[in-house]
C-alpha cells in the first residue's frame, strides 16, 4: 500500500530552490557548501605534508581563495540576488510600473541598505499622502457643514414666513405683503448663494473664460464707489480714491470680473471696518503691471487667520451671523481669489490687529 509522503509536522516550511521533483532546501544547500569546504580543506591537509614551506603557503592561499569564492558566490546567488530583485520590484512600484518583474541578475552594492532607504522613502511618501487625504477630508466635512448652515438659514426663514401666512395671516393685507417680501428676500439670498457656489465651482475647474479688454480703472472705481457709498455711509465710513490725474490707469483684463473683485474687497472692508473709519482704493501704474491696493483702518486680521480668509465660508469670528456681518454668501473673497488667479496674479495681504488691513493684486498694464 502506497504511503502519503506529505510531512505531517506543523513547523514552518523551509525555503526551497528548483521545481518539479528536484527541490533543494536551505538545509540541503548548507550541507553541500559544508561538504565542498570540507573537501577543499581535506585536500589541502592531504597534500601539504608532501610540499615545501613556500608551496604550503601557496596551497593555503589557494585553499582560502577557493573557500572564499565558494561562500561569496553562495551568498550572492541565494541572498543578494533575491534582495536585489525585491529592490527592483520596489523601484518599479514607486514608479507605478507594474509590468512583470525581470529575473535579470542585478549587481548592486549594499542591497540591504538600499532596500531600507527605499522602504523608508516610500513610507514617508505614503504618510504624506495619508496626511493630505486626512486634511482634504477635514476640509470636505467643514465645507459640507458650512454649506448646510448657509442653506438652512434662508430656507428656514422663507419657510417660516410662508407657513405663517398659510396658518391664517394671509387675510391681513399688511402682514401678507410684509411676510411675502421677507420670504422673497430670503429666497433671493438663497439664489445668490447657489449662484456663487456655481461660479466658484466653474472658476476652480477653469470653465469660466476671462473676457479680457482694455479699460480704465479710474472710471471703474467711480462706478463702484457710487454703488457702495450708501452702505459705507450707514457706518460713517469714508471711501477715498487715491489717483494721479496725469497718470493713465488702463489695464488689460475682464472688466466685469475685476469689478466683482473690487466690490467684494471694498464690501468686506466696509463690513468689518470700524465706525467712522476710512477705506482707500489706490492704483500704481508700471510698464508691465498695474498695482491695485485696497486699504482700511479697521480691526485688522490676526496672523493665524490671514492664510485662510480666502477659503469658502471661512469666518475669523465663528460667532458672527449673517446679520451681524452684513449679509452675503460668504464666498466673495474665495471668488475674488480665483478671478485674480485666472488673470495670472495673486492677492497678497498685510494686516495688523487694531491697525487695519491692506490687500494688493496686479493686472497687466494696457499698451498705449
């Protein structure tokens, strides 16, 4: 009766080389190397008594060299070759080259050290990716929470006014008109928020194309001042336009989008400016770029918040409500940032608590 030749013990299997019926284990390799070394040493011992002293020294050198080469090539074939193949696989993985790895013999010094360095490098890169994903996930959660809050406010307000009318207040003409106007105002705010969300999404994707033309910043500034002077007057804020009458302030940009940027920056300065304060809008025309500056003498922005004020819905004071901050969708500065970047420029900020804030950006100067 044939017996089952499969081992029944539970110990870990040894490393094997070869395929089919011929499989050489690590113990077998160690035995073969030991036998070969023993055979070389025995040959030396048998031959050495018949040799002279100098011949013995020479034979000893040959014996040592033979043992060294045997051990070296054994390690090279059994350990370093496999390690170099692993290193090659790590290198391909890092370069996202997932083709079938080659079994080509690789001659590289210190493979263990190289593999360790590669593993540490890959671990550091993966940790950076994980940290970035965590940061983006936190921003996504914060953005969803902010959007939910901003949408909830006008929806609940309009819902309350309409349900009040349906519950019987509709019969009173004065109450009905007043509540309908408030509901309409809330829905207008909701529409403004949705439109701003669509705009910023399109700007981030690069869908919106800037319609560039040559226009005068001075005339644009007068238009904006006329639009915002009543709002500034409610807080006693004075708007100043610093200009040189002899200077030309013509730029090459999208007039409608730049007007949107300046309105957002000035409106934000009015919201958070101090009572009876001042806001200055100034231009400096250079050969290639024209510098635009919006400056106020308001409460200023702490340093830890200066890098985040252009984020969507970001508020320095989390307790501020839409009523106390003067309304708006909370996306004005974020939209302004993307519009200026679409003109290949950036908005810089300088601010000190209690001394005001200065915002600057540049536009291409129009050729005469």
